[in-house]
C-alpha cells in the first residue's frame, strides 16, 4: 500500500479480471468511482484521496477493456474492439465492485459516481440496487447502447447530476434525466465551459467540494 492506496483485483460474474485502487478510510461509507471512455482509474486519483481524507472508502476501477483490467475472460484488450454485447457487460464491473466492497466492509453504505459512460453505468446500477447516492458527471441518454432514461425514472434515492453547456449532448441529456428523475432528492450542477466528465474537476475546482457537500448531506 502506497499513500494509503492498495491495488486490488477481483472477478466479475462472467470471469473478467478487474483491477482497482482501494483507499481505506476505516468507514462504513464507500464510494465506487467509474471513469470516462476512454480513461482509467487514475483519472480519480486526486478525488479518491480527498474522499478518503473526508471519511469515505474509495474504490476506483479500470473498467473492462481499460487500464490493467481484462477485456474478456482471460484476455487483455481494448474497449475499441468492443461490440455491443461487451458494452452491455460493463455493468458487471460495477456489480463486482460493490460485491467486493460489501465483502470487505460488511454493512457498508454505497455511493456510485462516474463520468461519461461511467455516469451511465452508475445510473444503471443505481436503478437496479438503489445505493444511497448516485453522482453522474456528463451522463448521456445513450452512450454505446447504455441508456439511462428508464434508470433515471427507477432510481429513487439521492441523485447529483453535473454537466457543462459547452458539452452539448451530455448537458441536454442531464436536463432530461433531471426532469424525469424519481430521486427523493436531486440536484443538477450546471457549468458554462467546464468540459466533459472528470475533466470538469480541472476547469471547476470547486466541484470537488460541491460533491463532498452532497455526500455529507445525503449519506
């Protein structure tokens, strides 16, 4: 473990090996971090450390076909080679991440946070299992066949959407998702010129604190 970060590996239900960074805050509150397409778990390095310092366990993974994770059972490879069925199976990566955390920390409460396609996966997982919080940075109504409108209607806990007007499709998607959301509490942070996904942390550094505030108020 270096700087409080431990590299871990686990398998999804279809046998794909996923690699992640786990930052242990000795807490019952855990956050799964899902990167943009293309990207990897290192996109979350700074924010994962901030989460840990604020009392949240953080698990940032390389989604299948990215970074150090396999693309298929027993095979490395790139998401650029994926067909629709491969994208559809990315939700298994989120499920396996949650299972790993629940085994590591019994009775942990979960938040799922993602950028771009990771945001879509967060919403899908949220609708399926109802974690405490979903944070979606630059989600789309449809990224690579991973659609979010039904998920937004079915997720009933606490939802934070973040998007920037210069990033047109995710911004319009976020407006729609916010409008139809069934979340008990929902918030939409809007920027003018902040870019896409986790890149918004660079353009708008105050976003980190706003996410922390949302977590603190809703965990």
